[in-house]
């Protein structure tokens, strides 16, 4: 089969022609845009704050941007799964994007806006709105209405043709037993659309799949993990690019990453061990993150649309006990 070399990578003629659907100028801009931000390190998935009446609290959403900036994160994403994306209306998501971009203006962190939808039509509307706000990057979960892996591929191909920004594919199993993309599919996307070479991999076995993706550089540009940051030390030891974890301890996460990256691995491990005790609370005390966000003065309430939380006095004492160990490291 004939091959074409572009930016140091070989493509089949079919792959190259498909990429040209975006146009050569757009692809060159995509590569340039990608270099403007490092897209490496801790990129928290922002939580969605609510009032006591379960209305989206846009004031606290803007406050969260300020909080994460003071924590020193290189970037942040919203809404995605942790942000309760499936519980938000179309108008709430669009207005939330506007609030976040406005609050982030003039700040260093990259803003990554979530544009996924249950199908292409809905996702396209989110993407077009996000594009009008000029974020640093986009991210999208697979479509919940997909019946096959080819449906998912076509969804991403179609969205990729509507933007030149770095585009993270959050590869997750949205529906148990539903279709999923294989590593070869993800690599094909990054070769067809260079600005889509950014991945948050959450399909099991995640570590093996992330390592397989990382072997496909340079067409695969970044490989991020998730899983609430519970495998962060492993990701760093494997030389992967970043982690999209929760937001409540973002400043501590950043320090763990920075210490490890600067060669202070023992210090990084020691700090991480203290954070893991608090992360462990989340497994047996639902509402831990919401409690911490309120305790730190970022959100006014612990309200969620996905779950009801009623932490006892003993539960809050347990959370506080582990949080106290992190206080010397808090920045915000």
C-alpha cells in the first residue's frame, strides 16, 4: 500500500486523504495550537456545585476555577463524569462553559471543555458552542447511543473535522457491555487527525492500554490516566503524561507530580501515601470530596444530583483526621 510521510509519521493514502477533510491549513494550526500548552501533569476534572435547591451554582463554579488556579494545576476539564455531566441540561452545560472560560481569562491553566453527547447531533451543538468560547482544548466521552465501535469512530471523526484544537478522547465504557474502541482504533484516529492524539484511557485493562498507546508516539501525543488518582505513582513511574483526577486535593496532587518529576521520588511517595489515606475515605464514606470542597470554602453546599450524602459526626471526624495530615501542603 502506498504511504505518505507527514510530520515524521507514515500514513496510508486512505488515512492521509481522510485527514485532509480537515484541510492542510487546519492541521498545521492544530499542531501549532498543541504546542502552546504542555498538556502534562495534573488536570483535575472539575466538580459541579449546586445550591440547596439543586440548582447549578455558577458563582461557585467560577470560584472553583480560582481555587484550582491557586492550587497550581496546569489545566482543568469540565464537566465529564465527575462533573455529573449526565445530570446537566443543555443550557446548564453551555452557560457553565461560558462561566469557566470567563473566570479563567488571564490565568495560566489550560481550559478543556467537555463536548460529548449521547449522539453526534447533541455533541456537535456542544462543540460549536465551545468553539465560540476559544478554550485551549476539548474532551469527549463516547456517545451513549452508539451500537458499535464503528459508530463511536464515526462520532469522533465527525467531531474532529469541526475543530483544530487539541482534542482529548476520554475512552471509557459508558454502558456496561457496550461497544468500545480498541487501541488500534485510537491510534488510527490520531493518525487521521493529529489534533486527536490526546487520550484519557479508562477501558480495562487501563495500564496495558495506556502503555500500548504510549508506544505509538509521536502520532499519539499525550496519554492520561484517571481512576481518581489512585494509580498516580504508577503512571508517573511508567512515564505517562498526566492524570485527570478529582479536584478537592488538587494542590497536593500537583506537588506529588512536581516532586516526582524533579527527581525527589521518596518525598513524592511520602506525600502521596498521606493523600491515599484520604482518597481511601471516598470508598467507604461517600460524600468525602463534597465535604472537603465545602470545608475548604470552595463550595457552599455538599449537594449532588447523583447521590444524597448524610455524613455522621464520626464520619466527618474520620475525614478530618486524614485531611489534617495534608494541611502543611495546602496552597489554596
